[in-house]
C-alpha cells in the first residue's frame, strides 16, 4: 500500500522507460506457473481460448451457496431498449434478516470474456459473507460481437432494475455498492458516471479493483509493462480495441466506456481504487484517484508493491493478498456505516431505465 512518487532524478537517469519493478517474493513463482499455461498477450485469435477458460471456471450453485450461507436465484430482467432480457444472479445471505446492502458486481474478462458466475464472484462472496451483504451479478454482453455501448448499457439496465425492485427482493436500494475487477472496474466506474449524469440510482460507493480506465493506453506503466505480468500493455490495447474498434484512442470515445475520459469527476460516490505496482494499469489508476481528489471527491488508493494484475485471485493465500482483502472489507464497512462521505449531487427522481443521454452532452463528446 506504499506509493513511491515518480519524481525524475536530477541527472535524468530515469528519463527513459526502466525495467519493471520487482515482483513480491510470494507472487513471482505462481505468476511464472500461470504464464506457462496462459498464452499472452491477448489477441483476437485468443478470445475463444479466454472464453473457454472462463466457462470452465464458472461457479456452480453449490459453490455460490457456500453450504447454505447464501440463497441464490437467477432472474432475467429487462435489458436496454431492444434487448429482450438480461441475466442477473442474486445471492442473499441467510444468516441475518434483510433488507441487505448490495454489492452490484460487474465481472472482468478484458471486455471479451467472463460471466456473472466467474471466479471473481468468489471474492465478492468472501466480502459479502463477512459483512452480511447480498451480491447481485450481471451477465452483460461481450465485445467484439457487442461493442460499446452495449456492455455498459446492459450493466446500467441491471442497476436500475435492481434499485427499483430491491425492496421486493429483501435488499436495500439505498445501499448499493458498485464493484468490478479489470474490465469490470471500467464498467463500475462508467456506471457511477452514467448514474450521476442520467440522475439514476445513487450508488453508495464504487470498488474499483485493477480497473481498465483509459483506452488511450499512453501511460508510463503501459509502456514499461508492455509484455510483463498478467494483463500487460499489449493485452490491454487488444481488450480496448475489441470494445471500441477503430474509435480506440480517438476523440470519439465516451467517458462511460473509458472513465478516464470524463472531464468532471465531481459528484461521484466514494471510490476504492487499487492497482499493482507491476501492472500496465498502474498509472491510470493512480491518476484517476488524483483527479477524484482534485474534484473534491473521496478516493482511497492502494498500490500493492510487487503485485501483478488481479494477484489475489491467483495467489489468495499470499500475505499481500490477505492484506488486500482486509483493505476492501474495511473500506466497505466504513462506506456502509456512513463514515465515508457520499456524493453531494442533489437527489432527483430516477430516469427511466431505457433513457438515453445525448452523446454530445454526456457520451461520445465527453472527456
């Protein structure tokens, strides 16, 4: 959680791209084993491989129920305009009566793979079990078959349905926390912006784990870690290109797709932002937290020294992974207790779930 400021040396010795920071001792060997099995970097030709792996890792009903600690149901709810149905997985704790606060989970997978029952759900359930929270996980459509804005619009439709129907489900509509890892972090951050600008549901917080935030892929860490670790710079470009096509890196990209494009980061719910020091997404995560602070908002930033992208999912028993879990739980506990200051945007009636915002006002033209 220690951050070393990137101040240039007076002699200019660090003016160029240096080698990567060293990996944490407990993470280095497991990472080598992962990379021996996982073809890198991501390319269009590897999308089918990533989807096969994601399908093999889908959690079963029994795995989600955790011996009766959660009850689960699948719902198909209205999607965005023209989309017949959107799958939601609803996991409610059984140890305490509702209404339960909710983690609204947007899964990762580089924009091209993953599902609402993916392995990341296990981490959300860990936190939910500790704090008696429900988890609602959305199964959005994937790029490149469904490019932007389909994924974020799917997630927004699920969020608005959840907010409107939470009371009937034994859930608390006023205590919904957005949470996502990697591509899911991009979607969670995009949802926070979209809900603010459409005057929709007001999330209590946004838990952004190793988030993809900037399609321009121009940070120092992106170049430094072009071919290092998991979800390296080359893979990140491939994921963004799948989502955005030829628009990637141009002026025609919405802040709801790439949240770093937002001109204004005020009026957002408190954010938890974390990255590893040895991942391509490091610098854009740090910059996003800094911009939230500059806008007068609240962000808790963790840069995990020696860590690669999503390290705790791969090496859960490492000391640093356990520290990351404790930090997320601590932040959630404070947000849910109201000790984290919410956004100050005045509360207004929720816009219809199918409402759209003109691109010139809050979509493609917003930076």
